[in-house]
C-alpha cells in the first residue's frame, strides 16, 4: 500500500479528567514507534510519556488499509493537560535483500513506507525550526551558532551581516506601543517610552520604568515613584500599594482599598469621605463631619459620648426668680463626669481649668431698679477676673459675665453665685452659659 497522507501528528487532545483513549491515524510498524507527549497548559512544559508505565498502544490489525490505532492512558487526562502523539521511527533501514533470496512485494513496500515516514518526520521537525529565506546568498550564509562557552548566560541575536551571535543581556528599551497577551517577566531594568498593554500576568523582578501608560491589572507590590496618572476604572492596584512618592493622580475603582506601607504625608479627597461605614463621614456638600453618623446635622456631629484631654463642661441658666445670694440654677448640656445635672462642676482630674459665664437678669415690671451681680464660687483659690456687671435702673436689666483660671484638686467644685438686692429678681432662661475646660 502507498502512504497517501503527510499527517504524522494526532491531537492535541485537551483532557477532561474522564477520557483515557485517544486515536491516531498514521501508519507505524510497532507500538514502540508511537511517541506520546503531554503538555502542562499553565507552564507550557512538555513531558514525553513512557509506554506501559503511562500508556499502552492498540494497533489496528492492517496498517496498510486502516493505519493507526488507539493510545490508552493508564490514568485519565486531566483538564490541566493536552496530549499529542506522533511517530518516532528510528532513521534506520532494517530490510535486508539477500542474493537469490525471497523478493516479496510487501517487504519492498514496507521498506519504502519506512523511508517515506522517516522523511515526513524530518519534514515536521524542519517545519518547526528557524530557517533562512531561500533567497539568502548561500556563498555568505553561515547559520552556525556560537560554541557553548560563548553563549552561556547570553541571548541569541544577529550581527551586522545577519548572522547568529550571542550577546549579553542588557536593560531593555521599548520605544513603541507594545501589547503582551500572556506573561511578561522582567528580571532586569526595562524602560518603556509609550504604552504597555498586558492582557495576561506581568512579573517584574527588576526595574520597570514607564513614561507612558500601563493598562490592565497590577497585582503585587509597586515600589518606587509614580509620576503619571494611575487609573483604576478598567484595572485595579492590589498589594502593598505605593511605598514611595505618588506625584500624580490616583483614580481608584468603585470599592478601592489603599494601604500605605510608608508615610502618607498628605491626602486630598474631593467629595464625600466614608471611613469604616459609620466611624467617620465627611459631607462635602454641607461641610460637616459626622462621628458614628452618616447624616451630620452640625459642623461636627458626634453620635454618642466622647472624651477629651480637656475636661469640657457646659450648662445654661434655667431661669426663674432667684433669692439673695444663691447658687444660680443651671441645666448641664454636657458633663461626662458628673451624672447629676446640678450646675456645679466637680473636678475628677487635678489640673488648671478655665471657666467663663454670662448671665442676664432683670427686676419685676413694678420694680424701680436694682443692684446685683454674679460671681464664681469655689472651694479652691480663684485667680483672674471674677465679677463684672452691675444693675441698670434705666432698663431694669443687667448682663453679667466673667472668666477665671483656677487650679483644682480632685473633688474641688466651681459654680456661679448670684447677688441681688431684690428677692424676686429673675434670671432669663437660656440667655447665657457657663462653660469650662482644662488648660493643663
């Protein structure tokens, strides 16, 4: 029989974790003539399998009329691999025609088939090799590569005459647009002048300098200066972010996470800012900050209690008639240390405090005037201005205000005392305040 097909390859077949049998349709003389190669898809590494250990061969009975057979794997081919089969018939001629011996057509045909198969195998190998164009001048062409000693740790290149040579690796410079579909591995220094588009993974073991754009996802650490704009709308930056200076604009995706492993000297945010859901919220439209609330009603709105190194105390007059020389009735709107609303500040921490008050008082409508005043009262020594204000008979009303600086021990108290000449003088509710905080 003749060999009418040039195909000497079966596959590649992609594994599915179930299939174990794969067909081939080219002529061989023995099961050992079939070569089976498994490719690991993720790495591109090929492994030549071993007959009996990894697979067996079932040949069709008539290799002339029905060439080929089946490859039967010992273990099903996983989806991680592909399988390719070819023939690997040795370049030998085993047919021996002796003088006055038998001269059988089948013997002659098999010998010619063997030679044809060997030519086809060589043709497949040549197709996969680097070849010089047929138009190259054979009188000057020399495609011999340098000897081992001259090409160790070097890369293949071509010299000024177009002949192979070995050159040392050096920093790369890309001056045009480059799109890489797959994996880019950089172990040295690389300078990119325009645009680098990577559809697959990018691994940089050395330095990658980009003066144009990087499009796609960057996963891992970015160490160094970013001097251009980094846009995350179509890609994202995950890992340890930037450990040096960012001299451009960083635009993140809808749910960004920015982690600084160094010192972030400044951060400018345009628009609202939310930290950990409700921990802190900045309303940029109303210029308000909310703590534990996302709807601040004031410039600083704290939903809950808070403490400060400066002990804050604030209350307002209750209003109503006052007796001669009595403690001024107050409603405390903030006093984190004294549960009872008394209008009396009691120090829980020793230190120097500042207090101030303002109070409005008037006489009954039938009165002709009064004299009166307010003053601080404390069981500690008071320094500073203590009393300002006097009755005004013309308006029957007096406004009093004062401030003090006082050193308090734990348990010392401070409150506002009224002094009037009329027992039914009135304090105007809500007009004024009594406030204090710790200086040191």
